[in-house]
């Protein structure tokens, strides 16, 4: 990982920026498809536990091998903060997306998760912040699209009230975790924070899976599910996150934040091409409305940033692994 970072620093900046942005676009957009493949034969919560515990172990090992193990020394308060965020983002947020994809398509799940930045604005209003009028307009537009997805499609083969409810709760939990990530003590190094978030999230998923009666029966797991899980560990939780961290430090947030409305489009396209998932006119129309709302929120908040374009919790809500 460190040698890759050195190569990146020596390469032409525009080429690297667009290359890493393409990685974030495609990989984070494809994680919804990978989850759908994994849960075909694996339990959703315990497979998520395997994913994040494996990713945490690999990331910690890489840090030690590269002589950066000291960054994992954190205070109890920082460890507690990272654990809390990991539970909100990965156990409840990502775990419930896996549960929801048992009932709805991966593309629909991605479109609903795209509403997460809208929840962040709601939390800011509750905290007595005053978002710009255009930001509030974007929230209303985006939630209008969510309502259309939830209530406007009578094709029960494509949608499920239970699945939609679960993924909306997952998005809500992800937004809570994103909102508090800048308000609780956290490890200073993002890779240390990611390691402990994935460790806590994985343990939470393991406990949740056992409570709800999930069991790991290796004989029932297909090769496709194992490959999907490996893809999520290596590409979704390690490579894409590394790329995202570099982009946050080296690219304009106006460019980086475009992942929020590119990922769902990638997820829908892959779901149709590979899993033949149905896409009704209502899903397409509502998806466009949601992405318009999110785009308005992201672009308005970016223009109002006082820190010269650096990312804020409200815009970096997808964190380590969107999907």
C-alpha cells in the first residue's frame, strides 16, 4: 500500500486523480452487485462479519509490515469513538443493506442509499444549523424521489415494502454515523480509524447474525459467493478506501463528491447486465429525482465550504465502503 502511494505521488496528478476516481466510481458502485451475489448462498450478517473482520486484519497487517503499526496505538476514547462509528456505519448501515438485498434489487438498494446525504442535512437542522435554501430544496426533491420509490411502484417483483424500509433504515444509520464521526473522539490517522471501525463493525455483525439464528455452513457456500466476498474485502474495503483517502487529500471536493450520484448509476447498470434485475419506469424516474436532489445538496454545500474545498463529514458520508 505504501509503495503504491509513492508511485501515485510521482505520477502526473490529473491522470492519477481521474484513475483513482474511476476506481471509486466502479468499485463502490459494484459492491451492491457483489453483495447480491454473496447473499445468494451466504447469510447476510455473518458474511458481512467475515468481510470486515478480514479487511481489518489485512489492513492492520499491512500497516505493521510497512512499519506503521504505531498508528494503531490510540486512546480509549478514540477507540470507543471508532467503535461507535463502526457499529453505525457497518453493522447497522452496511449489514442492513445486505439484509435488504434479499428482498429488493441491488440497483434499487443503491438508489435508496444515495439518499444518505439528505439525512445529514436533516440532522444539521435538528442541531440548529441553518443550511442554505438550495440545500433544503435539494432535500425536499431527494426525499420526493425516495417517496416515489417507496410508494409509487406496484410491481411487487421489483420492490418490497420490507426491503425498502430496511434499506432506508440502513441509510439513516449510515447518516447518523457520518454525522457523529466529526463530533466524537477518533484516531487521527484515517487508516487506524478504518481498522477499528471495521473491527467493531465486523464483531457487531457477528453478534447480530448469531442472535438472528444465522449459521456458517461452508458446504452450502457457492464459489461465486466466495469470490464475491473476496472482492468486497480486497476491492471494496481496501483498494477503494485507499483511493478515496488519497482523493480527499489531493482532489477538489466538487470532483470527489460526484461518487455520491455516480455509484447508484453503476449499481443499476451492473444489476441489469449481470443479474437481469428489473428496472421499471418508476424506478428510473425516482432514481433520477433522488440523484438530482443529492446533486443539489452536494454542490450547494461544496460552494459554501469555508476551508478551501476540504471534505466535511456532510460530504464524506459514504466513508470507507459505500455499499
